[in-house]
């Protein structure tokens, strides 16, 4: 059974390995150049904030976004081109009547196929993710934004779980639709929807956020249009004042509050009677206004990585179990 699976799957795997080899060669060449340039720039700028270091993000922008984009796209493509036709092709061509009437059971047939293809998907995605993470590590250190949704999904261990989930999703969709091309399209659509939904609706709630108060300076209040007596302001510009580099800011527009904790309104605005502009600025500077910022600290990065990986592996197990039940029972 394993040999038959290899014979059926070898062309797809060889194409994937050829593409991975080409990407590897390109990123290795660019990566050594980037790492050398970064070390040279950093030698003359130990704190990393000067122009030669910052310019690397522009100079190597194309391979950076290419590698990140490939890690994001590959699991979905694997699910569509490897997972979706796995059962749908047999049902579409009618070969399932011969395959499932042999001595091997349907459950074992599915298990061998999924283990073989799932491992190939995980290894391919894992190698690509490892390569891109190595290449992009200098730029990631410069940007210090590993929690950015797209960047988070293209680093660490989560891409491997995405690949396993995509294979199981494609297999399940192909089993239900029974046509290869529609199943491939549906797999891509569902996988893309999940990849959008999880960062927006699930990932922020994996752990309770930390909340911190930031005092608003006169300059900050001007930039936030508080001089116009607005009572809400974006929290993100003020997170730097908390001294939590690399944090994931979750707050949107937060109420500006007075020293007593009241939300700032026209009624509670402490300087409403001051008409002179300079005096008004001085009054606001002494008004003890602050905004609450919700964020996830940078040191929770790996906890989030493993939590999201566990979620996708649980979804994978559920899809595999459902596919096995449907194959054994509904298609009997």
C-alpha cells in the first residue's frame, strides 16, 4: 500500500521538491548577503537604529516578502492539490470500486494515504518555514514585530500545523464534493477564510491581554486631536511609552480618562473654559489625562505559537476522524 501511494504521489512530490530547491538556492544566496550586510551595518551601529541597518528592510524587501508569502500560500496549495484530489479523484473516475473491494480496508487505505501525504506536507512546509525564518531573522530583529498577523503565521511551528490541517481539509472536502476541481477551489476558499478568521477572532483571545495606563503628554494629545475635545484616541501610538518592545497592541480607540477615571467628555473636559491656546495647552498638560492600552507582551510569542498549533492539530484530527467515519459508513 505504501509503495502504491508513492507511485501515485511521486510526481507531485518531485515537483514540490524541485520548486523548494529553487527557492532554497535563491534564499540562501540572498540570505548570506543579508546576514553579512546586517553584521557589517550593526558593527558601526550597535543599537541598530541608524540608517544603514534600517535601509536593509528596503534593500531586501522582495525576497523578504516572497519568502513570507510562500510560507503563507504553500499550506493552502498543498491542501488543494494534494489533499482535495485524494479521494475525489477516485470517486470521480470510479476507481474506488476496485480499490475498496480489495483486502485492505477503507480505513487503512485512508490512513496510509493521509500519513504519507501529511508527512510530506509537513516536511515541505517545515523546511520552507525554517529557511525563510533563517533568511528573514535580521529583518525580523530590525522590525521587532513578530506578532504581526501575517508574520506570525509564517514563522515558528504554526506553518506545520497549517499544512496538516490543509491536507485533512482538502481530503474531507473532496470526500463530500466528489469532484476534484470543485473540491480544490472549495479547499482554497475555506482555508483562506480560516486563515483570516483565526488571527482576527481567535488568536487575540488565546490569553488574557495585559492592560496598562499611559499618561498623555501635551504633544500626544495634539496628535490625537484632543485639542478638539475628542474623547477617544487610538491606543497604538502610546504603547511605546509603556516600554514593552515587540508587544502586540490589541486596543483600538480607547476612552481618554481623567485623573478620577471618568471618560473624557465635553462635561468632564477639564480645560473647557480656557480660551487662550497657550494657556489651554498648559492646562491639558497638567490635567493628568490617560488612556488604557491592551496588549500581548512579546514574551508570550511561543505560548501563542504552541496554542495555535494545538488548535489546528485538533481541527486536523477532527477532520480526519470525520472523513474516516464518512468513508466507512456513508459510502459503504
